[in-house]
C-alpha cells in the first residue's frame, strides 16, 4: 500500500525526489491563524516597502529642489539692475558645501568666485539689458587684495560705458570700501558709516601655554624669517618677523590707498583715516555723517530708500511697489552669459588653498588632484599652453613637488607654462611656480616665503606631571623615534634637521635655476621672507605685473597661437549633490544671519580669528610632512573654514586639540 504523503515507486522523478504532501481530509477547513514567523516576515516586508516609498519620495523632492534652485540659463534675463550680492567671502575657487555640516545645521560661509563677478561686470558693461549695477556689500566679509582690485577694475569698465553703479552697506570696512570706492554712488545706512582699519593686528603665541602643559614642540626649520613656527617657540614676535611683516603690509597698504584715491579723488581719505575718532566727534558722534562730510560716501539712507533710488534708474516690476526695483541676480546673469569658447584652448589649472598630500575637494590644493588635472591637460591634444593660477600660502613639500613634476611633463612636451599669481603665492605656492617660462603677479600679491619647516610635538613632560612615564628598549638609536611619549632623542633631531636643510637647499636651487640667477643672489632673498608683489618684481622673483588675462596672452604668444584663444579650466565643479544639499538645507539662506554694521562685522572677524587659532594648533598636532607654508600670509585672506577643519570652538576647544 502506498502512503499518500510520499512519492509513488513509479514516479518519474525517481527515489530522490522531494516528498510532496497529498491533501488530507479536512485540509479545506480555514485555519485559526498565521504562524508568528510569517507575521514577522510580513511586517519586515511592509517596513521595507514603506522605506522604499519614503526614499523614493525624498529623491524626487530633492531633485525638484535642485532644479528649482539652480539658475536657468535658458530663461530670458529681463531688463534691470545687475545685483552683485557679495554675502560672504570672495575667493578664487569656492569649496563644495559639506553635506554633513549642512545636514547637521552647521554654518558654512558662502563663497563667491572672483572670476564670476569680474565676468558678470564686464559683460554687463556693454549689454543693454543691464541699466545699472548694484553692489550689495552689506554682509561682505572680505577677499584678498588682488581679488578686490580686479573687481574694482571691472566696475570701472561699467562706469566707462556711462552706466550708474550704486553701492550699499550698513557699514563699510577696509575690504568692502575698496570695491565701493569705484561706484558712482556710495550709500550707507544712518546707523553705519565707514571704518577703515588697514592691514595689521596681533597673532597668538603659545610657548607659555605649552610650557605649562608640558608640551615640547620640536621644530626643524631653515630661514631667519620663517616665522610660521614662532608661535610655538616664542612668547612674542621676533624683530626679524616684525621687519618682514611691516615691509609687505606697508606695501599692501600703499596699494590700497593708491587704488581708493584714484577711484575716489574727492574723498579726504588720509585725514579721515589719521583721525577717525576726531572726525566722528566733529560730526556729533555720527559715523555715517562723518563719512559723508569726508566725501567717503554720497548718501545716507535706509535700504528701502536705496532701493527706491535704484528703481528710479532701472524701473520696477510693479509700479505699486516702488521700493522693489527690477533686479537681475548675479547667479542668473552668470548662467545666461557663459564665457565664450572659440579658438585655441589654453589650459588653466587653479592651485587654490593649502597644498596637501593626496586628493582634496575644491578650495584645497590636493597634490594628487592638481597633478592629475595638469596631466589631463598635457594629454589633451587640443592644449597648446598651460597657465597655473596660484592662490595658495603653500603647505606640504611632497605635494608641491608632485605638482611641479606634473608641470615638467608639460615642459617635456614643449608646452609653454605660465604662472599667474593671485592674492598669495608663497612657500609651496612659489615652489609649484618654479617650472614657469614666465611669472605674472600683481603689486598686491604676497609671494616668496622661500623656506621650509617641520614640527613634531612630544608629551613626555606633560605625562610626567600626572605621574605617567614611558620606558622601553631600543635596538638602534632611531628605534621608536620620534617618541612622542618618551621624548625625541638627539639622533632623530639631527636627522630631521638635516632633512629640512636638504629640502631647503633643493628649494633655493629650484628658484635659482628657474630665475636664471646664481644661488648667492637667491639666498639673501630667501630665508623664509615674505615679499609684496612690487618688491618681488624688483628682486626678480616675478617677471612682470599683470592678471590672468595678461598671463593668457603671454601663453598664447609663447605657443605661437595666431588666432583667438580661450581659457579651458581644469578643476572640479561643485557636485550636483552638494548644490542640492545647500539648497534644501537652507545653507544658502543662512547668509541672511551674517552680521551687518560695524560691530557685527567686527564680531564675525573675531570668530574668523578663532578659526585661525584652531588652524595654528591643528598644524602642531597634525603636520604629517615637511611644510613649505606661509602662515603669516593667511592674515591677508578670509579665514574660510574648509572641509576637514577641526570643529573646536574658541581657545578651550583649540587647546583640546593638543591633548586628544
């Protein structure tokens, strides 16, 4: 008899088939319920489906937000006032929005690209759709002096076409006034005014603190003026560092005064700066009236009054709202007016920010990233010349050399290499410039700082203070060195100093070879000393004054390009994901919380100074290679927090970096 629950002997599936249960009497009756594992499985499937639906909806919401937020180049630009809204800082290469910082509600300063502003102004000068230009400097936090001069020069081109340029800010500082001085009308709020500080100020020195904490900074350096490491060695500034700082700060200040006086000859700028408090007292303690009396500003009024004035010139969208003028946003104008690309391509590779090892996002010059851009340009058969646009205080020697080696591949292919220095091209920024056939800079460019250093901290004294000692064995004098817990020995110190001296000799040798000068002439102008562009030209560190257009023209001439040419940039564009996050998290709208007025901007500058403090102490704890870096140069650039910066806040947070 065959069991109804098994396979019959003559089943073609054979004796190894899986048994199949036959229906039994009563199987058609409904069961009392579903098993517990099946219930759990159904729940998990439901959760999975629900999450998939949520993520799908989020994706389309993000996509919609991105498309809605992006300037649309296909949309027609209406007639009106081009608004150059400089909320935040102006830089050569804006960094990506950090998605983690944006999602966590972190505040990231808005960065506006210099060449976008300059191109927008130059195209607006001859475009009939632009009837005036508005410079909104109310929340402007600064830029390098070369960038400020370039924007001012572009404003002059607009005025040369007889178009009104109106500037507004609650209060003007040194940087914002340099741009505003080029406007045809300068407006200030009645509770604002003008306060010009000029370059200078103090920096922190940590030797006393480090002694109290028991932290020893082992410094290896070459160069009498290599003051980058002084904060870890001294409690005050050395006379040599003061001499160098005064020299180039004085040169930058003279350039600022020359630019402003030329743009606004009627202003009594010297008298106002020499005795600002006296001018304010004479104006009844009214800073805005003092600026008006000195001819630094033309009108005192609210933003609404300013808007009404612009509306008189450029019209309104709605006559019933005369305080809202017809405006063309900068982003829309840039999107609708891309640079023309006709003729022969000249590769432009930006080197912006600190030079670091490996890959790095926009705003930081990663050795791998920049070298790959250069090699990609060299490999492109359409490339006829290379222009390196440098705006960097330097950084890692290894990364700087990696970039230089990539440029040598261009030289090997007989491609002309021209360097265009922006605000800063010092230390590693000068190292990467040495292969150039020609170097352009501006009088306001900060360059030089030909010197190197290395830092290794040890904590043996700090541990001893809390009763912790380090001990062990050594098979050679370098075993376990550098020992940050037990102390760095003399053998390692001698080796490290010899390495730094060797790199310094290489650096000065590269400079001597590139400038076609004997080493005896280079050594006195090296020593880590920083130079302003005007002096740098006199001593032969640069070839001639000029901006990026001049460098492009020189590159075209060296490449024997007979027809037209255009710059082809090799850089990473901000990712679409980064733009989307910025739009949807309100990172762009956060700029509305930026300070206005003299006190507010002063408070914001204090926060930026705290960021420099954190950068100083981060260098002590995280410097992983020999550095060719000019830390003093950072005082002449906006202190923009970059991705990967420490998130310590204030002095206590910075001190914690030393102990973690």
